[in-house]
């Protein structure tokens, strides 16, 4: 019986980490459904980007209020993990405040955690007000109804409750220390939770122990549950922002990837000496099975990683000129749709022994419409605005590529222009010989 709490704790820990590992496996399988892409270049620049953008949060603070609040929650999350480590070891070993022999360092750490916890609570309340009372425009766009809205609020509620439990646990502990209760040696500084102590006045020692233990258990079980919630939530970005910023685009923003086979064709077309009937050289670029993308498996794995990393913050959509002028396009929705479809494909594989059974659906048409795709001006504002280096434009371009090259389904104006380029070497409907006729008019 003496070891029962330790056993229960070990089981909870194994279950919590086990489920999380199972979801990470699924996540990695789904991302690997994407096509291979070479991202082994510019390693130095990639590490720099990750340090600056994910760790340093440099793109978050472009909008100072939201940025500052986010930095507080983020730093709170990272630093309070030291406390979580102590809680885990205490739970497994049956100790209490294992790190307390660190003396004044321990006091400093606990005191800092408490201040951070309070700041996190304040930030979370501000975030909630911005979403639900002020209703900032980017949080109330059509794609933010239903689960995305609930998810955004749920994360705030969980963080609020976890911080409150942490402070309650410390307040009860502090009170027990004052009473000289067994196992509650003087340790830690409690600059914030001391203000909760008056609420516990009059409680007997056993009631205080009950409060302290309940808060302790709920805090750690809540953290394990939150860890498993990540997979189903936009909050997954707290983990994926790091690889995503590492693998993000390092080429100049306006540079698109060219299809090697198309480049070859164009070069042939432009070269008057080229023999279109010549036997292809051995190292010639093979034509891809499919041009562009109509479903998630046609995208590359970095684009799928992008979809899982999207925080649904809407900074891209709020900067998008197409969205601002009332068009149907929202780059955030492009990312959310890609993730939703990828999840659907993943579930299909789960129920079919790891094989994808065609379900008559695809990203194009069932999730993203032609209208949305053609509304894009390819201005890159969404890519520039994204705080975690996501590139919605690359997905739009791949899907347009599919429409043009596989389905000849471009809008009429574009088709005319492309025929003109093909026939006249220019977007205008004139013969090249007539181009300078205007001079004589
Ligand atoms: S590139 Fe397209 S989706 Fe992105 S901001 Fe510009 S118009 Fe909007
Ligand atoms: S793509 Fe980037 S900017 Fe747009 S909602 Fe997702 S995280 Fe925010």
C-alpha cells in the first residue's frame, strides 16, 4: 500500500507518454505520405532561422501586444517544465520537492515559476478577451467556426487551470510548511501563492494535505492529458514550430520551384537549333507521373509538415490582399484544409491496415475550390506574415499547376495568355513580326 501512489503515478506516466508516442508515430507516418524534397542545403541558415524564428519568436513580436503575451506563455511553458521534471521524479520516487536541497537556487526557481505562472494567467485572460469579447477580425473569419474556435478557447482554459492548480498546490504546501507538517520541510519561495493562503485559513492539516495532493495530481495528470491533446489541436505548433522553421524556405521568397521536365521543354521550344525528334539523352529528366497536386499525397512532406504546424493565428489571412478585398481565399483555410484532408487520409489508412483505400475525395474540389485558388495574386504576403515559416502559396501554386497542366482548367483569360505565349512568344495576340507596328501609327 505504501507504494500504491508511486505505482499509480508510474502507470499514468507510461499511459500518457505511450499514447503520445503512438500519436507521434501517426503524425510522422502522415507527414511522410508527402513527396520527397531535398532540404539538405544551407544548414547554417536553417539553424539560424530556427533559432531566430522558433526559439527567438522574432516574427511574433511584429504585432507587439499579441507577440509579448505569446512570449510570456511560451517562456512560461519552457521554464515551468523544470518544475514538471521535479513533480515527475517525486511521483516516481515517492519524494517531496526533490530539488529542495538546492537551497536558495531552489527558492529562486520556485519564486520565478510562480511569477511566470501569474503572467501566463494574465496573458491567457487577455488572449481570451481578444478572441471572445473584442472578437478581433482574424479570429472570427468563416473558417474559425466550430472546432477551431472551441480548440482555441480550450487551450486557454487548460493553461489557465494548470497554472491555477500549480499555485494552489504551492499555497497549500506553504501553509503546511508553516504548520511544520511531516514531509513538508521549509523549501521554496512563494511570492504569488502566498496570496492564496488566506483562502485556506482554518483548514486542518489533513484537509490541507488533501488540497495539496489533489492539486498536485490534477496538475500532473492535466499536463499528461494536454500532451495528448496536442495531436488533435492547433497547439501542436509548440513542438512542430522548430522543425518547420528549420525546413522552411531558404530561397528568395519570390522564387518558385520549376518542374525540370517543363523547363527542358521550354528550353527546347526557345532553342531554334534544337531537334524535337532527337533521342532523349540517358540522364534526361523523366516526366512526372502527375503535374502539380490535386490531393495531399501530391504535395511534398514539408508542405504537409506546414499544415500540421499551422497555429491558425490568421496573420496570413489578415495580410492577404485577396481576402481583404472580399475574395473567397484565405491562406489559413488552405493550411487547415490540407491538415483536415491529411487527417482524413490517415484515418482511412488506420481502418484499412495501413493502406489508403480511395475514398472518392481529394483536396482539390472537396476541400479547396477553384475559386479560392485563382483568387491568389501570388504576392507572398501570407508567407511573409507567418510567424512559423509556413508557405501557403506553395500549395496554391502546386494545385494551380495541376489545374493548368493536367486539366487545362485555367480561367479563360489565362488560357488565352498562355496560348499567345506559346504561339507568339508574348502574352499579346499578335504575331511577333507585328509587334512594332504601333511605331508607324
Ligand atoms: S500569396 Fe496569395 S494567398 Fe498569399 S497573401 Fe498573396 S494573395 Fe493571399
Ligand atoms: S499559415 Fe502561419 S500565419 Fe497563417 S494561420 Fe497558419 S500559422 Fe498563422
